[in-house]
């Protein structure tokens, strides 16, 4: 993405490249992070640079278990038996089992 795109051109390029993530903000430049919604789970909202999305260097951090999603992948949801043994119970919402 060498030249600057209009928002409409950006949306078309997403479609042309079969990018399924949905931008939630207007395109501001290829290296400026914007919010995206995951196509597999509309509760997964994350920030990424458009250039990383196009290069497939970036994907949903929640689906790929890089970030805990409370109520879905946190320890209290997945393994409450282990979470109940934590010294600080709040850690069960910050970490994977």
C-alpha cells in the first residue's frame, strides 16, 4: 500500500483481498492502527495496522489466544478449579489456564 488510499478504496481493497476483518474506524493510513472486529466472533474487537492485516501478519489476538477474553478464554471460565487455587483471584481473569 504505497500510495494513500481513500476510505472507499481501502474498503474495496479489503473486499478484493478477501479480508474478513471488519474495520470499525475510517482508514487513516496503512501504518496507523484502527479498530477491527473479528469475523468469527463479533465480540472480539482489536487494534491493528491495515498493512499488517493485508500482509496477514496480524490476526484476531483473542481467537489466537494471545490475549485473554474474559468470559470466554479466562481461567475462571475454562478452569475454575485451577482459578480457585490462585493467591489473587483476579489473576484468573488475566491469564489462561
